[in-house]
């Protein structure tokens, strides 16, 4: 599949281009960026890829797949343009700014018989794969509480659209880290029935929400507690999953992101493996973390199968919209 990557910031450079290049059945044929320094980076690392300056140049390039990793506010608009030109598309998170936008994109893709997949790569984090494994084996017994965190300590505010207070920029931490947390919860336990949220801006001078707590209640009674923060001076466990028979507790982040940022080539020997000292615990005993496997996302794309359904992105955006309403009213919102 001849693939055009649109955008070459951190997402394009670390999370997309290396996997497209490494996946059998895909070809990184072009990268769209108008930034001269990023064009130079692409030319040095991917000399066979064409350099394009705008999305409009893609339409005459005979591509099979377009990957959208532009700033958040453009995701839905760019995805719609790609679909209307009859091309398959992968869209970085957040998939869209609203559930309605997401439904419209899914409808276009369905009507044209095109692949449309949200890039929810955190489903292939090793710790998340471990939680999935434990649940499938019923190693915890009946689960009643799922706790999940993406917490950072970044008291300094960066000059970036991710820190923008303009709602159109989708810069809130709820759209950034929250998209992953909500998607993982939905993938494990299904679309929740109720949503309660506390959304705050806690860093002095910050314009975008930077500290959020969500409580989701799922059919069957499982409750997901999700934390995301840019000002957590003490980091809680990445996962804490409580069942009737045992608990799984895991600290620290999946190692794939740091390796990608360092420029490592993905999916080689030992890719996604954690050292034993980083493993979580099951019933207070060390439990091996499954290897992380971001490469499986694009392997699925190459096979012509959407790795993540756009309907899952719709469900996640419904949760985010309900969370915003809950934070204003102080009440739980029923979906």
C-alpha cells in the first residue's frame, strides 16, 4: 500500500513513519510537511519518500493509504477530504472533535467501502496487553474496579497548540491523554452507562484543562476510575485492577515511546520487552509484562483490516462529551 504520511511532528516521526517503513505490505511513499527542518529530517531518514508541502498534492500521487497526524483541530477535516478522494485513512487521536463528526466520517467510509481507523496505539502497550490477558484468563476473578492513570509532572507551560485555551484546538488533557484512557476502558469493558467527571486547570497561567478525573460505570457493574494530570508530583500506579480473587498493580510506562523518541527501529529483537524490575504484581507477586507491540497496528492495516473500529472512537468521544457536561453540572451523566 503506497502510503502518504500527513504531518511530521512527534506523532509522525516517532509513532507512524518508523512502523509504516518497517511493515511488510506498506510503503512510506510520501511525507507531507512544509517545515524545512522536518523536510530535511525526512530526506535523511527516508530518502525514498517524496516530500510534499500540502495535502492537496496527495490527490495526484496514486496513493492507497493516507495517515493523518496533523494538529488535533485538523483531524476530522483532513480525514473527510481523504475519504472524499476515495482513499483509505488512519487518523491520529483524537479522531474528531465531537461524536457527531466521528459518526459522519464513519458513514462516508462505509458508503465508499474504505478503511477508516483511529490510531489508538495504546491498545498495544505491554501493560494493557497484560491486563487483557489476565481478564481473559479470569486470573483476578470478577473485576469490580479498573484504575488507570496517565500522570506527568510538568509544572512549566509550553507554548504549543496542545496548551491552547481555544476549544477548536482540542488542546485539553482530556483530548490528549484522556482519549487513550477512555479508549482502553471501552476496549476492556464496553461503552459505559454513566460518566462522572472533575475537570480542572491547576497550573498557574495554564489555559487548557490539565487535571482530570473520570468515573465510568459499565454494564455489569465494573467501574473505571481514570486519572490524567500534568501536575502530579507523585505518580500513582499506571494500572490497579481489583477483582474478587486478586489484584494486578503496575507502575511505570510502556517502554516503546521512549525507544521511538530515541530513534530506535521498531519491532526488532526484544522490542516492547520490559526488564523484570519494571513488571507489575499479581496477588503481590511479580508478574511478567507482555511485550508491547505497536507494530501490530500497522500489520493489521497492511492486511486490509481496520485495527480499531471508528465506532469505538465514537463511543470514546461520547464519553468525553458527557464528561464535559458532568464537570459543569457536578452530576453523573447517563449515556
